[in-house]
C-alpha cells in the first residue's frame, strides 16, 4: 500500500482535500505538519458537513480537521484491535517516535466481495428508477438495447444501480419504463433476484417526474428517485437520515464537477486594459445528479398525464415554501454513462475492463 496517497500537509483547501480523498478511496485523509508529524485527520463526512454548512471550497482544510485522530505507535500494534472496537474506526495510522506516519491500517480492506454483498444495510425504503428514456446520447447502442440494459462490464447499468441499493437494504424497486420496455422485463425474468420489481408503464413520455404519478401504491415514507444511467457511490443510509433529520421536503444529491477552461482567461478593466491572465483556470460547481429523496405528499403536486420533470417538482415545492436541501458528494462518487466517453470513465472507476480493452 502506498500510504502517501492518504497523507497531506495542512496547506490545502477543501476542494483539494476532496480530490485526495477520492484518489485514496477509503474516505480519509491524514494531515501532517511541515515536519511530517501527524496533526489531524479529515473524513469525507467532515467535508460534506462543511459544504452543507458553508459551501466554501476555498477554505483551508485545518478548519474542518479533527485535531485528535486515533493512532498507535509502532511498539503498540497489539492495541489496534482494542482501538478499532472501542472507537468504531475504519483506519488507524502507525507512528514512529517522532509522530511520523510509517503505515496505515485499513480494517476493512481485506473484506471480499462475497462478504460485502452479504452484509446488507437497513434502508428498507421504496426506490423509483426512471428507466423509460430512449438514451439518444448513447446511439447507436440504444438502437438495439434500451439504455438501462447497456452493459458496464458484463452487467447492465440498471442492475449495478439496484445492487448498490440492495447492499443498503432496499428490497423493492419501481421501474418506470417505456422505450423497449419488454426487453427490460424479459431480462429480469431470466433470473432470480433478492428484490421485488414493480413496473410502471408509460404510454407516452412523461418526463422524470410525470411517471411517478402512475404509481398506484401510496407511500407512507419518503422515497428515493434516481435515473437509470447514473451510479452514485455514496452511503444511502446516511443520505436518507440526512433527509429525515433536516426536515427537507426534497433532498437533491449533488456532485462536485470541476471544469477546466482550456485557454488563458483575460481579466480587464472597464476601459479594456488588461489586468491579468489566468492560464487554464479550473471552475468548480455542484451539479444535479438526478437522485432525490422526496416526501410522499409531493407526489400530489405532480400533474397527471403531462410531461413533468423532477426539476419542475423541485421548483413547485420551493415556490410553495417547502424546504429543498442539497446533499453533496465528491466528483468521483458520481458516475454517469449518459455519453459514450462517460461509459469508459465509469468502467475505469469501477475497475471494469470492457471486451475491446482486453
């Protein structure tokens, strides 16, 4: 293990920390001083709470750093099991006598795939997956297959999305279908799966929100709504609890998006005089991922038989005084296969090789 990718000095900002945490893949970054001595830690949860509170990505990481991270010295490694059980931590740095990190123990890194799948969460709530679109951006793939069945590796994207929810404890899905809907039904009828599927059929395209109105079941708890072509790598139980605790009517999952301008950007005065040149600046935004947690009463606000998108519902709730919240995730937590080049990125992030890469 290359421990250095989990370590940074404290002169970075929140945006840089998010990138480093993504790169490490374990949701943690350890902060050291100029002499490389451990002074703190930052988790992905720390970053999320800061963004929700202030949305300041330029703030120094020390503002959110935990100044008392758990650790052990090299001669105390027999304590690691005790510390893990007492503090419920997933990682533990090992320090030398100068408080420099010589190694990091990750307690869950050796869990195999089978064990992970068997360890399910407790999020037993309805999930609606919008699977009715034609996927025109993925043509010519979607001339043959409906977008939800386009494979990422050897597994259709919609099945990968559902597996992620199943790990969190979900066992019932509502699939809104239209384009090539019989192919989707046939696929899931070919094998047994540990969840129930209710198909919600559109006769005409109703948008990402309009098809929810076709669901006959009445929901008593908030539901999760998501697209069939995006995989959000986040803790869904934490997302759902955030929605409940904040009193949101709708919670939108947003992802950081960094966009680099491939030119020098000129800053000028009012008279056209050049002030400075910013070479290839990087702009950062939080974008809508297409995943929502919505309270059941919002469904009554969706018109029947009309094209109506989830963003229309958000605007309608907001205009009526309802609270709309945003739950941020990192850039690499949002995997979108809406375009061909993004499919390759998704395969890369999931460590999948497609046939033409073998």
